[in-house]
C-alpha cells in the first residue's frame, strides 16, 4: 500500500521555502535562484500585505508583461526536468486525492517545432495507487500560432487490478483549446467479493470526452472550460456527463484547479485541487497581472511540454450475480 507521507513532506518543505516571512516595508532578505538556465529572484518588497510571507507571492497588479523580477539569493540550480514536476492535492467529491506528475521530452528539434514527450503520473486515493504512463507528439503549426498533438496512455489501478488504454487529440492556441480523449478497457470484469448467495464483479468502462475553453479576455491567468463525457455501462443506463472546469494561475509556483460535473444518474459534484510546481520559467500570468490586450501574444513553445488534460481515473461499474438464478443486478456506479 502506498504511503502519503513523502508527498506531504515534499510539499511542506517547498512551502516553507517560498513562504519565508518578509519585511512588509521591503527591507530584509530575499531569495534568488540562479543557474545555467537563467535566474529567478524573489523580493519581499513585492508584497505590501500585512500577512508576513505572502509578499513573496503577491505583487502589485500590473499589466501582463510588466511584472518586476524579484531579488534574494540562495544560489540553487533547478534542473530542467524538475521544473516540469507537479505535486497536487485534491478535495471534493469522494476521498482526497494526491498525485505526482511530470512531462519530459524524449525528442525536440532545435526550434521546438516537433516534440515527442513522456508523461508519467502516480495518484493516491483511499490508499490505492493509480498509475498512468503517456506518450505524445506535438507540432507547432501556422507560423507557430497553433499547437497540435496526439497522445496515448496506459492506465492501471491496483484497486482490483484494472487496466485501460487511452488515446487523445488536442489543438491549442492563445484563443481557445480543444481536446478529445477515448478510453478503452484492457481487462474485463473482475470478481471482487463473494458470499453464500452472490458474486460481486467490477468492470472498467469504455468512454470518451471532449473539452473546449481557454483564457478569459484580459485575464490570461484564468482559464475556463466546458466539456462532455460518455461512458458505456453494461448493467445500467449509460452515463452522460456535463463538466465545467477552471484553472487559475495564482503564482508561478501554484495553480488552482476546480471542476464541477453532473451526469444523468447523480446530482452535481465538485473537486478542487492545489498544484505545486517548481517551474520558475513559466510566463508571469499570475493572479495580479491582468493584460492590456484581450488575448496577449503568447509563445506557444511554453505549451509543448504542458501536461495532457484527460480523465486519469479508470471509471468502473459494479454488479452482482446471483449464484442460484444467474441474474445480474447493477449495484453501484463507479468512481
């Protein structure tokens, strides 16, 4: 069984580092991280808030592209691969979830027009592990204004040992993002319980989803999406799900994810997550920086190693089979 301690410890150490108390007047120490790939600085004088430490994160609101660089030196080199590691915690419907995810290049040409990448992810829920391994290809098109991608994933959960294959397509621009994914079980129904009268089985579901959305005008740090998902049940009516999802770039280090969804079988549900990243090179599209233009110019190369957005959890259905009559009854809809 997986342990949550290492994830909590890593997150705590990092939060202590970036939330070091600052002087509200702007005097006192600051932090700067520099290396071969550039220099990142933090300056407590950014913050003009009475709460110590938040000055490291929240600066004066300025138009996008006019954000000051921070200043203070730790002399720590952050490896490129580590900048693409995300640690997250999610709460909401069901049990809390924790995950570690990264996107790493396998091949890139000199101008980053063509990119082949790998995206592994490990999640924990109810003490069980969910493992996703993805491979993808992305290409910049139309004078580098559009990013097109294709990907495939293999998903496995140690909760009843389900396996699934996924494929996806994506089109990303500074105005709108379009995604579509398909999910195909590799394993069939698994017997998970048995008593004197019945056997209980669990089966992964075939499904698909689509999503469209993007940044709000003048608010490049805030993205809003709408989506639809379908899952094919064998022992119950099929599931049709409407989704609304939002991403808010709070700082260069923190992203807030929120989503709510409703299907034809259950009331509205929600999930909120906080994602911690070490990438100090990302554009300064943070909560305090509205843009001058509705959709400011954006270097799409920043997205060639962005995570693939998909449903990582394996959706399942459960049903019972009577030992005497052989009748089957759906007893629970999946995750």
